[in-house]
C-alpha cells in the first residue's frame, strides 16, 4: 500500500504514540497527542475499525472508577515469514507480535537456485496459511536471506555463498502470488532485530551475530536496522584474515567464515553438515569442543573491532553454531582480549534468547514497523472511508 504524508494528529500518529508508550488511558493519550476529546474519539474509532486498538484492562486507582486502558492490537494481523539460508528454508505464520502459529523447515542442497526454491516457498506458505486459518488476515510477507539486498529493486545482491541467487528478484513473485507487500532483510539483521525486540526495544545499540553455515552480523541503532550505504554493514563473515589461505565458499581465501563458520567446522571435523557439528559438541566430543571454541575466539577477535567502533550496549550471538557454549566462550574471550577497554565497560554479551524463532520475531517486528507506521495506517483509514 503506498504511504502518503500524514498529519501529526492523524489516526496513524495516535497509534504510534500507543506503540511507543502504551497502554494508556484515554486522558493520558489525549494529553500526549494534544487532541480534543471529540477528535481523539474519532481517531480511536477509525483505529478500532481496522482492528488495531483494544481494551487492556483498567488502571489502578486510589479512589473512584478505574480508567480504561488502551493498547495496540498487533495480534489480529498475520505475516508469512521465511528464513532462507545456504542449506535450509524455514517458514512460519506469525502475528505482528512474533507469535508463531505454525512453521515448517526444509533442508536445501548447498547449491540451490530461486527457480526451484521460490515455488516451494510459495506452496509451503499457502499450506501454512490454510492450516492456521489466518489467510484472510495476511497483511505482509517478510523474507530474510544471507548477503546484501537492494531494497529499492527488491533483489538480492551477490550473496557470496549462494551465487545462483545473485540478482534474484524476490519481492515481485511473492507480491504477485499473495497480493500483499513484501519486506526483504539480511538474515543477520533479522536476527539482531528479533533480539532487540526480545529486550523490549531498549534505547541502546545492539549488535547481533549469526553463526550457522556462514557468519554475519547485524546492527540495530535507535530502534532501526543499520544497513549501511550498500547494505553491507555487519558483513564480518567475509572479512579476510591476514596470513590465512583457507578457501572460502565465496571463492576467496582467508575469510573469517572459511575458518569459523559451520561449513568450515564440519570440514575440519570430517562430518557433512553444521548439524553434525552441533551433535558432536552436544555429545561432548573433545575435538569438536576445541574446534568450536577456537572458531568462537576467531569470530570474537573480529567482533572486537566492531564492538570498539560501534560501542553497543548489547551483543547477542545466535545461529546453530553461535549458541554452542564453547563457541560463545571463545567469542567472549576474543572480544574481551581485543576490544578497547572502554567499549567493554557494561557490555552485555550473551546468547540469543529466541532460539529457532529469532529470525521470525525480527521479521515480524520489521513488518509491524512498516504496516503500523503512521503513513501506512492513515492510508488504510482513508481507503476504508472510501468504500
């Protein structure tokens, strides 16, 4: 839906105030928005007509009738979200709060292409929507993929480990098939934003690191994903390590991912997949534990530079390899040994708390920020009034 400029007293801005500071009483919201009682009532009626505001109990009172509390209803709208990687595709049906109603995981060959994967994603997505009975409330699609994304054209840009996806148009096939807006995001950015939401959107910078088959990082500053000019902010997996000649799946030598990613660890330990590395660590294999700790230290050494430059309050490490205890310990040691001392002061470094749903929570949050923005909400109100 096209977004148009909206008034600072519009229904969309009233909803934005509720999202930022709610739940609120009518009087609190009226004073905060600077609206008359009549105008606020009109705005709330418009928002209720879209199913975006609901009753949230009553405020505690020392005497007299307790005032009704209002909050944003972000549970009625549905998003279809998909996390696509080098070896997997996982889809889920969620509400805008990030609640997962159904999910499905598919293994993919290491060399896969959009021609075969996109139709599968659409077919699986339709089945999940039918299974959950939420197809009628679908408002948007969120897709996370490795590498960079051209957000203007809706195509992937040279994912180094997925060469067949270079220049792949992702927005159009999904939008045409399901008739809703499509949001694209780098997979590490989606995970970082999910952890940011899990911390209740703190007024602080967060760096999220995803280590699975490959390695990537995302940065959230002032509640927004920081992508950089070309979308390559946080691309730590393909930084080159001086003195290393290990061949990376991107075709270059010496990348961090070539020595510390799940694919590299699997090769070092003589197993097929990242999942096998996770299994070996879980079974207490000394060799696997040493290898993952060393890999974590390498990532931590690189991450230390990022921590020193960005100076985040929070660092969250996720992904199948990233949450392994020896890997996390290695990351911690690498960061603490190499980051600037002032950047370590009060740094909160730990594992992602979201497990396998991290990307889904992040994508749901990004969809919510787009679909519940003042301009989008005001456009929906205007379209409803024209009917």
